[in-house]
């Protein structure tokens, strides 16, 4: 249990700006193994977002509360996944070769495709969250932890299904440039069961939870096929992009009028 706590804290440190105790330490194999707790980190981020939105809704209109919540998560994570989304859009938005796409991802500057993609996704998330908040405040408070936790399982699926598509020697996080094992998927599945059960206990309809799960799986499959065709595998930036797409998909599914 102490080792699993260490892995969770390493995942928390990697995906957010939250400081962790010095006793946690670090080893390359621990960072790779910590992927099993990505949904738990998402639960923390989503819970924080829900807390900010709930607090803000007591003082300002719903639109302001939603934007404050989004700003809080961007600050908490350092826009980690959003940066990956922008780099992925820049690299794969055009029709460049695989080698050129990988070069573009390494460029810290943002281009036209990255700007458009980032603005579009953030705007859609804001609109979807506002729609949920106006429909039912309790629904959006459930949606935030559910989407953040569930969407962080999608990169783990890509880690399992695909090889690393770039140069492992030049990867920003070398320990992540290897495939996840079945044990990692099992722990991720257990976290998703916990999150889903909590959502049902808080009043989310079973059919909406099921559709959210389907949306996550569809995003994972589409991303896997796209990345296999374009890059021959995943990169760190594309994992971030997959998280952003999956999070948005959950909001849209929960908001849709079925």
C-alpha cells in the first residue's frame, strides 16, 4: 500500500503542480508504473474543479463560475494536457511527413493549427460545462470529477495499445516511452469502477454513465487508429491531446438531449 501511495504521488507530481513529500523519491520504473493511478489524479483535479465551480456559483453567474473552474484546473495542472493538444494540432493538422510532424512537436512555439485547436476545445468545454450548470448544478459537479478521471484513462489505453512513435532517446519523459502492461490496465479499471460507483451514488443516471464510458472508448479507438496511421505510435503530446478530447466527449455526452 505504501508503494501504491508512492506511485500515486509520483503521478500527481507528474500531471500537476502539486508538490509531494521528499520521502516519495523517484525511479524511472516508478514513473512508468505510476500511469496506473492517472484516473486518481484526474479525480483530484476534477474534485478541485467542482469545488471552485460550486464556490464561485454562490457569488457570480454560472458562466463566471465555469470559467473560474477551468482557470483553476489550468493553474493546477500547468496546462500540461492543453500544451500537448496544441502541439499535436500543429504537428498533425497539416499533411506533413511523420518525421516533420515529430520535429514540429518538439518546437515550443505554437502555430495556427495549435491555436485554433486549443481555442476550439477550451471554448467547447466552457460551453458544455455552462450548459450542464444551467440545467442542473449537481450534474456539472458530478461531471467534472467523472470527466477528469475517465479521460486520464484514455492515455493509459494508448500506452497499452501502441508503441512509442517518436525517438525514445529524445523523449521528454523517457520512462513513459514504453508500453503499459495488463496490471496497469487492471488498476485503471478498478479506479474507473470506483469513480463510476461514486457518480451513481451521487445521482447520475446509469444510462448517462454508460454513454460516458462509450464516449471514452470511442475517443481512445479513434486516437489509436489516427496515431498509428500518422506516427506509427503515440508521443507524450498526443497522450495529452487524447485526454483533452476524451474530457470534452464526456461533457458533450452528458449534456446531449437523448
